[in-house]
């Protein structure tokens, strides 16, 4: 795998000021992320893992530019993200890094066909005529294993798994160097999760895009990641190659996360099934 650096995060920190109480007193600031650093090589996948409130989504939002770090920096392809950007700079940054969110439906215009939704991204970033945009949208749908006829559909006519693949296709339309997926399969049934994860695996095999996968699910991290960062309360508590972190965890928190993953053959106990 290429050692060319795709994304570099250095000492990222995000602090939120706690609002003043009715009495005028201000509480302690909330440190959502504290000193997050990593390098990700071209074509690699990093999973940032942790429970709700661990800081992983705030980290993702700083990488994409939806949150401005209190301190620290992000570079993609050797270019550092400025703290203040005009529209042209935002568009240029979006060419480098894209994000797919958990709720794909909310990211799609319910009145707009899927094809038009993808073409909108192409129109923003590339000088293509209408037919070229249409052809490219069809190619992108096929890359995420959707039939070309989906282009004529509205979001409400698609399943959750199909909408998530459309969201991936829209992100790929910008031809980014880095794709962030924030809990992108968390809301899907296990069988549909597998379909989407297989699409991501195929995309990784066929392109040099680098992935940052935000998840609370270590089973998902095991499937997708080359390296893992484990976060707890804004801090990195463990990091390393996925095989090592999952096979020989060093921290109690990581061990607890691993122990919470259901084993093969596990079955839930029905409420009321236990005899009194």
C-alpha cells in the first residue's frame, strides 16, 4: 500500500464554553477532543472507535471543516485547511475531503431525483455538459452497485441501504482524496450493513481513496480498518494496527468495548422469559 500521506491531523483540540447559569456563574469548559493526532496513508482506512460522547464525531467534523479546532491543524494532500474560508476555498476543500453521515435521507432533497442530486455535485466541481453529468451520475451509481434506473427515483422510494449507497455516490462525485464515514451503517439492519460494507471494500480495492470510519461498532471496525484509534471522553486511549488492537488490547476501556460485541451464536433473552 502506498506510503503517500493522504491526511494528517496534528494536536486537534475542540473546547466548548459552557454557557453561564441563571446566577451568572460560568461552569467548566467542555473538552470534546483533546490532542488527536494521526497520519493516514493514501488508500488506507482508519477507524476511530468509541462510545457516544467519546469525541469521535467532533473529530470527524473538524477534519471535514464543519467544526473549527480550538487548536491544532488538518492537512489533506499536503494542503492545510485554513481556519477561515470563502466559498471558493470551501469548494476546493470539498474536492479533497467528503463526508457521509449516518442519516442519508436527511442529506438528500426529498423533491429531487437521485440522478439530479448527484449531478448537482458534478455541476459544482466540474465543467461538464448535461449529458456528461448524466453519464457520470450513472457510472457513480454503478460503482456503488445500484441500477442506473435508480437515477429517476426519489429518496422516499429507496431503502435505507440504497439511500446510504446514494450518499456514498454523491461523496465520490467530488473525486475526493479522503472519505469520512460517520456511523454510516449504524442505523441499518445487519444484512444491509454487510451490503454497504462490501461496497466500501470494493471501492477501496478499485481506488486510492483513503477512508476515516467513525463507529462505535468494533465488528465494523474489524471489517474495514487497517488501523484503529480508540477514544474515550475526548482522549485517545489506544491506537495501532487493527489486528493488534482487537486481538491484544492493552487498555481496559478497549477490552470492555470488545467484550460488548456479540459472539457467534449469541441470542438475546426475551423479557419475561426468565422464571420467577
